[in-house]
C-alpha cells in the first residue's frame, strides 16, 4: 500500500531514473489504452479495464502508475494544455463577446469529444498537482474573459465564474447520457446557455452556489474515481 491506501502491486519506478525499454513500452501502451478507455467510458472506467486494453497485468499497471490520479494526470496533461491554450486564444480575440462565447463552445466541444475530459472538468484531484495547476491557470484566464465581456456590455452583469462550472457539469451530463444515441445534443444545450448569458438579461437569477460548495461537489465526484482496486495477477 502507498500512503494513499492504493495497492501498487510492486515497487514503483524510482523517480528521476530512466525507464528500461520494456518498462517504457509498457508505460506507453498503458497511456494509449487509458486514453481510449477513458475517452470512451469516462473516468469511472476501472484500472483493470485499462490494463486489459493495454494487454498488461494489473500489477504492471500499478508499478507504472501507483494511483489512478497519476494515470489520469498523465493521460490528460495534453488536454489540460489545450484547455489553457483555449483561454489564451479567447483572450487574444479582438471581440470580447466572441472570445468569451467561442471559449465556451471550444471547451464544451472538448468535453463532447472525450468523456474522460468531460469528467475532468467537473472534478478536482488535489493529489495531481500539475493537473490542478493547469486548471487554476485556465480559471484565472477565464476570470479575465468574464471581465472583458462584462466591460463590453455584452455579458449579463450577474454572470460569474461559477456559472461556467455549472455549465460544464450540465454538459458532461448531457454528453454522458446522449453521446451514443444523439452525439450532437450537447450543441443545443450550449447554444441555449450562451444565449442566456448575453446581455440584456430577461430577469434576475437565483444566487449561485458558493465556491466552497462547488469545490466540495467536484471533490466528492472525484472520490469515487480514486477508490482503490485490488491487484490480481502480474
């Protein structure tokens, strides 16, 4: 067991040391398999299902990635980079409203293309420091997007960053419920929401949930993902 209670099935590779060629091949097979499995089934897919897809034993899986958080962080590092890049591109857009709306469409499209990433944006993984640092970077960029759109007069005054979290949660639910039967259903939800964000507003909104409450919801959602799995086989 590691300090987090996750069975490792063996000793993890020492940090900072290059992997042997066979270990590196296993690592790349696991990452490729995890991208496929998480993208198709979301983050609730088991480590065992990733190991089967990769053609490796579960103990080998845990030697490469002792916790599911580590695997998730490795698999989605490039998508988190793309998430940050989407904010930067939106901030560079000459029209504040188009930049704001375009960012929302882009991120929701990223969710629709990958069920695992749809989950990533609605959860938080405190142990995955690099992933959470990129999330924080994107969040601060989004705050700047909101300020620009507010200053332009195109974004309703009572829109807050918490509304983006609620939208991403709603979009993830639509994606997970309809992806196989109606894969474009998310587009209608997002278009309706973007139109509702635009000024002038038709009326006041209920108060948004507290930031601490939303964080707690994201944390609780990730705990089911992080449940330990038993090691069986090599």
